């Protein structure tokens, strides 16, 4: 990573550099888990319990987690269940634009710009395939019934691809943030105890 120089007082810069280094180290460590998960997810011989355990480890802690107070929310303003469904994303975007102060934006324009970037980053990570699989699941549910074999198969394909793309999206967002964020205050305000 070619990192930008941090801005702030000497004391802030020193502290923020330490935090940023720890975040980069943690991202590298967590990315190894994610890479292992993605490799196992693509292997038909993988033990599903082992895969679920690894997925739980990724989701419960670290840079890729999506749970309550997850650190990944520091680089994405939208939850996994909202980003993996195009209609849910559009609804979330509309809500953020309508109630931007509640979504922690200072203006409607700031909200629009941020969510356009989220969408572009998600699509770059492979999100269109996820949205297409989501549509297929809804179509199969309508055509064959919600609990049908076809709908269940479509659901599993959608969820599997959605998880892979979410992890790629989060990785890309972290790499961009840690490379380009120059505010010492951002690091200080967003540090986590485990760092």
C-alpha cells in the first residue's frame, strides 16, 4: 500500500499512524481468513460445519464483520442484507436521501454522492451477478412456490455469491480507505479496542 501522509498535530499523527498500522495488520490477518473461506466455499468437498465455523469467525469479529457495532460499518454505510438485494439497496438509498440527518449525512448531496460510490464499489466487486441471482430467486419463488426445490436452490446460489461479493467489496473499501484517508482524527475516532 502506498499511503497518504496524515494531517493533524504531531501527537495526533503519531497516534494515528500507529492505529493505521494496526488496522492494516489486522486487515491482512482477517483477509487470510476470508481467502481461506472463499477457497473452501468454492470446493464441493468442503465440510459445511467447518465452513460455517469459519464464516462465523469472520462475521463475529474483525475488519469484515457485519454484526452489531461491526468495524466494517466504518467503511460502508449499508448492511449486507440491504446491499445484496437491488430493491433493498434502492429503498435504503431513498430512505437515506429522505432522512439524511438520521443517516449521519450533513446534506442530501453528501448522502447521494456516498451511496453512488457504494453502489459503484459493490458492482465493481461483482454485485450485478448477486442482484441477478436475487431476481432469479424471487422469480423461482413466484413460479414454483417459496419452499420449492427450485426456489431453495436459487436462494442458496444467491446467498453464496452475495457473501463472496460482500467480502470482496469490504476488502476493496478498506484498502481504499486505509490508502487515502489523511485525517488523523478519522483514525483516532474510529479506533477499536482490539487494535
